[in-house]
């Protein structure tokens, strides 16, 4: 028994050490710095209490970014999971080239956010602009220079990147449904749509719990794509919270205020994610 326990701790020790060093320690230090006036360079951080949190109440740019991020996260969570689930249903229906399709749909998830953002920036700015000029479709021109089209552009990019990953989660759940359930439904005369609606969809609920949780966290903390696509423009109208925190810390050299924003941001995301988990768990069906 002792050997098993020793082996267990030796196995997880490197990961635990990395977690403490990379996640836990910076989080604790960041929480402390949220109560200080520090520019991120000098060693002397002046303790100012809750002054940084008080400044957030009058920071209209932060709250505009917060509202924009919330609306974006709501839309992206729906799009990512709807597309991911649709792709999973498509490739599990025994079509030709299903395995190749799975690979192709998953590949965008392997591309880094910055590279992905600049690739799509070229598409939106250069290719869309050229098509718009040659076809007279003016709505394709200046795609990232407007808040509405910038919002849509970021939504397209994040959905394109994450839908394949969600597809894998839904495929695993769809393929774990016992074949006897589907055969029983077929014997009872259920149509393909009825089988999907009454059997497959309820049994995929655990995958929806995971998919919603992951897509919520990824949508709220999106930074790379926001920076490379619009950089928050025009006039900070597409600036998300992560980019707002970054700008406060490194462009304005107000690390204390940035940390206060990060703490508030963390609390909000945790509350939303935990609430989603509780509500989703209630709707899960045991197989």
C-alpha cells in the first residue's frame, strides 16, 4: 500500500510542482499586487488597499470591454457548440471520408492564436477588400474597421478554431451510446429524427456540460485573436477584457489596477462557469 502511495506522489509531483510554480504562486502574488500601486518594473510596491478596486467603478472603458466580452462569449458559446455538435453528428453517420473529415475539422485547433488571427486578418482585410471592390459588395470592405463586422470576424475565427475540438468531445459521447438503445427505438418504429431527439440528444448531455464549460472559459479569456485581428479597434469598441487588462498593465504601466481587473474578471468567470456546471449537471441522463 505504501509503495502504491509513494509511486502515486512521485508520478504527480512534477505536474504538481509545475502547477504551484506557474499557476498558484503567480495567482497569489497577483492578488497581493491588486492592493498596491506598482508599475511592474520597480521593486517597491506601495500598498493602497482597495483603491484599485474603487477605480474600477468609474472605469467606463473596462465596463464597456466587460459588456462586449459578455455578449461575445454568449454568442461564441452557442456557435462553437452548435457547429461542433453538427460536425460530430455528420462524421458519425458512416459517410465516406469520415476519418479524413475529422482530421480536417480538428486541425484549426492546432494552430496558435496569434498565427490564426493574422491569417484571418489577411483574409478579412485583403481578400474581402478585393472581392468587395470587384463585385461592388461594399459590406465586404473595411471588415475589421467596424465594431459589428469586427465582432463577427472574431466570432468566425474562434468558432472555426474551437468547433473541431468540441466535435471530438461530442463524437466520444455519441459513440458511447449503447447500440441496443438505437435498435430498440428502430423496432418501436421511431424515425431517425425521433431517435436523435429522444435518445441521442438527452444522452449527449454530459458532453454538452463539458463543451459549454470549456467554450465559456475560452471565450471569456480570448486574447491572441483579439490582439491580432482588431487590437481592440476601432476606438476600443472591440476590446475584450483580457486585452483591456493587458493594455492597462503594459501600455499604461498600471499593474496594480490591471491585477484588480484580473481578480474581478476571475471571480466573474468562476461564478458563471460553476453556475453553468450546476445547471447542466441537473439535465444529464444516466445511460
